[in-house]
């Protein structure tokens, strides 16, 4: 089960917390194993942290209370850049009793053992001879045709981007990742006051703009992405909104978009985007509106996306999605539009999470089965579009409980039986389309009470 933790690390006795991002590590999966022993008659306190690229902010850290005469084992994992340089520091809190105590730290990269030591300080990093991480190593790397030694601005930026996209993509000179990385590094190479989050935003936005059909990103774009066309930021200069409808965007959606953690609105409809929706978008915990309609996306909808905790609008209309619908959704959703795709199976998605849902559009797919009785768990529904499917059976009486409905469109299905007289209770209806179904019997007289009805 996916774990959602706070953005910062928490230090307290025997507790540790860090980000657990959705998606695969694009760098190197590292594991740190601690074996801590305290002999004698008193508890010991032990603390450690892992630093990267001369930063003073720990990647990982922990603080433990070790009861007397015991041994504890702790294991932690994180994703790092394979071209980075790292330091592990650990220490027991001094006490006057000088009891015997030991702490052994072991480090693994992608399952490969790198080092085990009881030293208080352990350094390791990129090795050009081994082409991986090694102890007491941090070799110079060639970045965009120029050497980038340890501690240089160029190296710091490069390590961050490699962690986002992976080394293979960034080294491929034909890739958009390579061009975007070289543009970001070239724009900021001499900046001694780096804001890494701002650079990350530059890189991710450059990746997105590379999909406009241009093979080379235009270098005249300003560093400040907040003044780019279609981008809005908050007062902290964090990107909160991207609106690039009808921009001729093509290609796949960068999985790196999932690292824009402050993003609230993403609108990329009416373009030529294809491929699958990256599960990494499930990291956008502040996202409220997601509109990818009128593109050529295929595959299924990741549950990590449909469950985003603040999502209000999910619009994937007019694509090539297939398979069954996700079974879990955010309780904040107000609009779900998955019409004109290739979804199939039954519509068994109704539960308490739809209590705030106002618009559900599932028309022109391949859904079968009956309209679920549980539909009444969405009492705020105003529009329900299920036309153009293969729904069968009778219309459930529970439809009459949706008293806020203004549009009920069920035409072009295989619904049978009589039209429920209870639909006459839906006095807010202005559109009721039931044609091209093999119903029996007359139109209920109760429909005379539908005074707002303009389309029947």
C-alpha cells in the first residue's frame, strides 16, 4: 500500500519519516543498514544522517534510543543520482560512563554491496573506473561537453536532473531530456545561490515545452518559468498552474511532471499527446483539476491519479483509454468525464467517495451490465451521461433519489422494461434523453411535473 509522508524529515526517538514517491526510481536505489549495539548498564543515544553534494540538508537521518545490553537493526532506502557524492555521518551521544558501544553502517546500491564500516564518517560517490558508486570516490563527470568536478554548480544541477530522469535519457543527445538538461545547466552554470527547486521547475517545464514539435528548445526563454505563457505561480515562485490547451503539444507526457509538488491545475487538452498517463502524477498531492481531454492517451487510468486527495476535476474525454475503470477515487471529486474512450466492464464505482460528485460523464464507451443501484450514494449529481454504451436491464428506482439532476442522458443502450414513474420526482431536470433503448409501455404521466424539461 502506498505510503504518504510529510515533505520534511522527522527526527525523534526510534522514528524516521521521509517522502515515499509514486513511481520507479530513475537513479540508483540505495539501502542503508545500521547495526547498533549498546553494552553496559545505561541506555545510549545514537544519531546519523546522509548528506549529498556538500549539502547541509540531510537526505536521510535518524535518532535512536538503544536500551542497555541490546542490539538494534535499522534499514532505510532512498533514490539517489548515480553521479552524486555522498557522506554518511553517525555518532553516539557522549555519556560519562564510557560503556562499550558499536555501530556498523552498510551501504548498498541497486542491491550491490558498496561498503560496511564502523567509521563515524563514510564518503562515497561516482567512480569513473567502476561506473557506479564506490567508497572514497567522487570523480569528475563530463556534462554537456564540459567537465563537472565535485562541488561545482554544474555537477550539483546535473546530479539533481539525473535523479529525476535517469542517466541513460540525459546522456542520449537525441532526447528531450538531454536538450532540456543542457539548457538548464547553461542558464544557471555560474549561479552561486542555487535554488534547486526552481531549477527543477525549469527543467520540467522545458521538457513539457519540448513536446511542441520543436526539436530544439529555444534558448531565449527566461529563467523565470513563472512568466512563461500558460504558467502561473504562487508568491513563493512555485508553479501552481499549467494551462497549455491547443498548443500542438505532441509525444508522451513527461513523468517528471510528478515532481511539481505545488501544482494545483494541469490543463493539456486539445493537443496531440499520446502514450500512457504516468503513475508519477500520483505525487501531485495538491492537484485539484486535471484535464487531459482530446488527446490520444491509451492504457488504463492509474489509481494513484484517481485517488489524489484534493482532486476535484478528472477530465480524460476523447482519448483511447481502455480496460476497466479505477475502483477508488478521491472524495473531493466534483467532475469525472471519461466519455468517448474505450473503457469496458461494469460501472461498479459508486461508493461513499462520490458524495460530492456533481457531474459524471461516461458516454460512448463499451460499458455493459446494469445501471448500479448504488448510484444514489452520489446525491449531488447534476448531470449523468451514460449514452452510447451497452448497458442493459431496467432503470433502477434509485435514480429518483438524485434530486439535483438537471441532465439524465441514457440513450443508445440496451435498457429494457418500463420507464420508472419515479423519475417524475426529478423536478430540476431540463434534459432527459432515453431514445434508442427497447423500453416497453407509455411515457409516464408523472413527467408532466417536470416543468423545467426542455429536451425529451
